[in-house]
C-alpha cells in the first residue's frame, strides 16, 4: 500500500513538472499585440480573404501618417514578425508596416492547403491583393515594398510585373543565384574552421563535394551541418544568433502575438512549406542575373557584411549589374542575414534616408 502511495506521488509530481515545463515552453493565451504608445500609432492583427484563403496580417506604426511598407518575409514558413518580436526594429518608426504570412504558413496556415498549388504565381498574386488592401485602407496610390531573403524573390517578381503599384523596392539580403551562394558559403565556413583549428568541423565539411556532386550538395544542405555552422560562426540569421533552437524555435513558442494554436501552426506551416514549389523556384531555379536584369522603380539594397545565407558578394554583384532609375547599396558592418533588425541605429538612418527621398517639396 505504501509503495502504491509513493508511486502515485511520484507520478503526480512528474505530471506537475511536465505541465510546468509545457507552460514555460508553450504558455496559454496570446493572440494580442502590445498596444501602441502613440495616439496616432497602430498595433493591429487582421485578416483578409484572398481567393478562398485567409491571409494573416500584422500592422505596426508609430504614426499612421507615415508611408506604407509591405514586408515580404523570409522562409518560406517562418513569420517575419518573429524577427520583429526577437529583435525589435525601427521599421514602424519610419513606416506603417504590414507583416503578412504567406498562404499556407504562420497565421495563414490551413491544413487543407494543397502544397502543389503554392507556386510563385500564387504568392505573387497574394502580394498584389495585400497591396490593394493597404492602398485602399490607407488611401495611398503607391506603397513601399521590402523583401527579406526568400521574400526578395517574391518582391522582385512583384515589382517586375507591376512596378506602378510601388514607390520603391527595399531588398534586404537579396537572393541572386542561391546555388552559387551556397558554394561560396561552404568554402568560407570550411576555411574559417581550418583557421580556428576545429578539426571536427573541417572533417565534417570535407565529407561533401558540393560543387561536383548533386548528391553531396543535397546531403550537405539537409544534414543540419549548414545551419549549425552558419549560426555557430555568426553568419546566419543574425550575427548573435548562434542557435536556431534556443534563439528562434523556443522564443516562437512563447511569442504572445500568437495564440497557442498559432504558435504550433507556425511550425506545421514551416514543415508543409518544404513541399511548396515556390520555395524550390527561389532556391534551386532562380538566377536574378538571367531573369531580372532591369527594374522600372528605385531600388535600395540592404546587406549584412557577414551574411552567408545569401552571400553579400553576390548581392553586391547583382546590385552593380541591375539597371534601375535609382539605386543605392547599404552595407551593415556588424550584421549577418537580418541587418535592419540587427543594427537598429544604422537601420534608422538608412530607412529615414530612403523615405526622405520621396518627400514632396514644401
């Protein structure tokens, strides 16, 4: 009898401990944004219907009289707002910002999404729909559009097709030729491990001949070695993000902007997005030098010096190659893949400079 009581106590204590851990990792509630401190500000979650799907939007602004900026986030699959939550930026100080989750991901996740329907054409069409919504809601003829990483592939195709809808394109960590970028990053990271004397990581890299073998390229890309090395060396998502698990995954489960179910759906959407054709188009098939040599609107590149996800030297090479009525390249000396979130002071100066170029003369 005493053994049964002790066993029951152990089980109850274990269940309590598991519940506490669960609540720490994935707390109940959420689904609300911090209120804006400015009476002219905006802090809002909303949803629009586009061709039978609901697209989740987050609108942030310290002054709704600021110009509108539509952000096409990275991924696909991880909401761009998570970066804003982890690394608060100055974007909403200079613009009225719209973060939206791509169809089938984040707060736009739907378990009935047909993976093969998630094409480049579908995503571009959704961006146009969000653009029209923002123009109508805020009575704007044109808005700014920004892409980040994967989002630069989407935004670039958007402004190529309908430049008349946008005042300018801001490219943060522009995708150019991702296969070539991976070659450069591989060589760079292996060399850094050789210099540091990390024989274990050098040996791990030496197993793959990614330039000569597609099999090795795919094995390396999906082995986890790539992401581990990029973040360990400070060349990945952010210069000071050394673990995706502890510095992105766990924070996403605690982000109060999302409900508990939405936090789970973020990762369901991320897994589902691996089968979306749009991701393969951006990563495996797209070559900006061949596909988009010219744009008909102003273009501003924002790049981190230590970016190995979309290698900086290729971003600069494409910037020099690209024809546009006006263009500028801004290098962030202490950033990796997310410069506008990593260096707030420099970001503020750059964004204000870009915005001021479009001010009407008094």
